C-alpha cells in the first residue's frame, strides 16, 4: 500500500488502497435447520357459533325467521280451465254485441258509428293499460321474492360473484328511492375491492335497506297509532272493522312500494293473502291473555279503560301485520340489521292509551 502524496497546496491527493478479504471458515456459517412438512389440522380447534363472543345472538336467530319462497307453478286445474273457457265465451259474446251495436249506429248515422268506434277503442286501450300494470306489479313482487332467495344462496356461496349480482339487482330495484342514493354511491366505490359475499351483502343491507327500514318502522307506528285511537273512540264495531281493514290495506301497499314492489289491485290482494299466511306460519296472529298482560302489565291497568285497552290491542295487532308485511316485502332477509319486534312499538302505542285516559 502506497502512502498518500501531498500536493503543493498541502491537500492530500486521492490514492487507492488494497482491501484484504477475510475468509470466513465454513464451520462458522450457521445453516438454518430444515423441518419436514406436517399438517396442523389436529391442532386447530373450531369454536361453535353458540360460544363465539363475536357473533351476536340476533345473528344466530335470524335464520329461524321464515322467508317467503317463490310460488311453485301450479298444476293443471279444471277450475282454471272452466274460468278460461267461460272468459273466452263472454269475450266472443261481447264482441258480437259490440259489432251489432256499431252496425246499428252506422245505419242511423255515420258520426254515431265513428263515435262508438272511438269510445270502444279508448276503452280497450285503457283496459290494456290496466292489465299491463297488473302484470307488471305481479312481476315486481315475484322479482323481490326471487331476489331474497338468491341472496340466501349467495350467503352460502364461497365466491363473491353471486353476491355482486344480488347487490347490482338490489341497487336497480331501489334506484327510484332517494334514501338509497348515498348507499348506492358507497357500494359503487367498492366495485374494485375484494370483499367476501356475506360481508358484501351485509354492507348492502346496512347502506341500502337500513334507511328504508327506519321509514318502514315509522309507517307501522303511524298506522298502529291511528288504529288505536280510532278504535278506542268509535261507537260501533263495524266502524272498527272497516277502519282496521282500510288501514291495514294502506299499510301493506305502502310497505310494498317502499321496498320496490309497486303492486296493482290483484297484486295487493295476493300480497295480503301472503301476509296472512306469513302471520299464520310465524304464530303472530294468535292473541290471548299474554298480549293483554304485555299491555296492562306496564303500570297502565289502573289508567286504561276497557275501550282504551281494546284500542291499544288493535294497534298492536296492526303493528304485527306491519312487521309481517315488512318481512315479506323486504328484498333481503334480516342479517346485519336487527329485525323489529312487537316490543319496539309497545311503549309508543301504550303511551297513547295512558295519555287518553288522563
């Protein structure tokens, strides 16, 4: 190695140095120990859902809630054949009658015949629009129930593709509701993210259906309060029955329109029949001493008269019908959001009876 030379200015010039490499003995090198592959299946213990502290009890009991299944296609029926045959015969008879009337009017005056043709054409056009709306309403109701079944299948599927399809159909179904605009924007932002199917459906339920669930609860509570007040002050039982039927019909229609059903007249009748069947399946239609004890056991026995007590019970029955309609019209089953119960409306409806008695 040469010593560095100094320049005339006193600074040291750059020089090169030889670095001797140190040879490390092979014995000092530590080689990591290799282990043979083995399975850890025997060492993993799976905690049951009943003992998992991260799963709430409501998530375990939501599967017990009956969900309306799409109706199976009916078999051949002689009653349907008779209805179709008589309907065809009456249609032909009406056509012959209309033809005879129009011919007679043309024989009297041409303008009468043309006026009859115009009136008949407008009537047929209006009838076609009514039939089309009824068919479209039935298809919307069937689409809601089909979407609910597809959501249940997507929860059990390990791939998120089915859940993405359900979320897209749900967003399209609820695109007319202003309450879902923020939720649809939040779901559109997750298109490029990797989310499991069940978690994606839970997110869609919170973002899209939670605002509608709050409005559905206000609809049920408003109908129950009105039924409770009217039936408490009405003098006749027939008035009670007529108003309850009117209020229940309006509530079921509003619930279907809220969740994207939009039923027509025949669709509404079918939906009311399904709601009654749903109540019969869940056992919510039975009313006895237990319901009266729920109402009168909150310190209101001394304040409520017999009429007020009947009004409160009728209000609770209306709330039960509203909850059944909510179960039936909701496009997704209750998973991430708590299902409302009769206890959520009990204090609000009972407070009406207490305020009236005072």
